[in-house]
C-alpha cells in the first residue's frame, strides 16, 4: 500500500492507474445517485446498494490500468517497474470488483444485474469499435459508451428495491438522454469555439440543434406513454435553455476547465430535478 501511495504521487504513474475521464465519472455517478435516491420512496436494501456502489466504482477504475498494461491507452506502461505497479493496481481493484459482485449474486437475488451488465458491456465494447473510425467516430462512440455508464441508474435502483421495473428503465433512459446531450454540446463548443454569429454557430452546430429536438421529442413521447412522470420533463429544461443560449449569444471565450465545471453543475441540477420528478 505504501508503494501504491507513492505511485499516486508520480504524475506519470497516476495517469496510468487513475481514471482521467472526469466527464465519464459524472456520467456514472450522477445516474447512480438518482437511482439510489428514487429507491428511497419504497425503502432500500442498504447492504446490496453498498456492494453495488463498490462494484461500479472498481469496475470503472479498472479500465484505466488495464488499458495502460495492455498498451492501448495514450500513456502505456513501458518499463518492468511500471508494468509491475500497474498490475498490482489491477489485481487489487479487480479483487474488490469480483468480491462485491459475488456478494451481490451469492444469495441468488440480483440476477437482473446480469442483464444490465450484459447491455452495459456490449455498449462499451461497441464504443471501442466505433472509436476506431477516428475523429468522425469520437462523438458517436461517447454517446454509445454513455449507455453503459448510465446503466448505474437502473442498477442502483434495482439492487436497492429488488425490482427491475419501468422506473429502473426510465431512470436509465433519462440519464442516457441527458448524457448524450452533454457529449454533443461539449463537441459543439470545441468545434465552434471561434464562431461568433448565429449563422457561424449553425454551421458547426446544426446537428446539435437536431439532437436537441430529438431529445425533446423522446422526452415528450416517454411522458405520453407513461414512462416518465410529468414533472421529470422539468429536469431537461436547463440543458435545453443552455443549448439555445449558446446560439443566440455572441462569441464566447472557450475555456475547457470552465466548460467542465458548468457541465458538472448542469449534471447536478439535472439529477436533483430528476429525483424530484420521480419522487413527487
């Protein structure tokens, strides 16, 4: 543990063992919290929920050292010492993941997690395939991968309540629609960072406008058929407004860190409003 502690103080080693995708952390944790909070209305199984949180965190963490060890990430473990340390992190993280999953499945309950896990795993595998298309596949790959990350909403609700029902799936769908919108908006801000006028922004952001319309249509359709409670539609209002404001305002200085914090704030507001909508 002392060796691992010193590893985290080394910037190069830290990038090989600690997940760097801050946006992905939010895509996993906000849905997880919404699933757990909405489950409170019927009472929760605290032990199973704790094990699920541990499983989700360790599985997400495991990907970074595995990619570094296999040499498929941008920063690869090259020396024997680096590979040894990365392997130790993989073993410890993997052991925690296996133990928590075994605890969830040992009683014969929570078998629905196998379905959720299969869908999430397939989406992440498909993401890796789409990524190989290069720059054109970057955004579609992130949207596809978001299916797997937001599965924590359904998983947390399911293990807490024991029900893989319409509410679990609705939470998953709502979080994925929001995550997809965030991915698209960040890409628009990056590619349209020099756009000043509405016309210039439409050139780089016309697909985002179409995405906003599709998202609104999907939310309304889900409400119409009874998948979403009526008040959950309010959760999508802030991101819709955020998207419209970028087009009607003039040129805005692009700061990736500021954008990250503003999108984190959007995610927290969305999560709070979504929970309120399901609990009302």
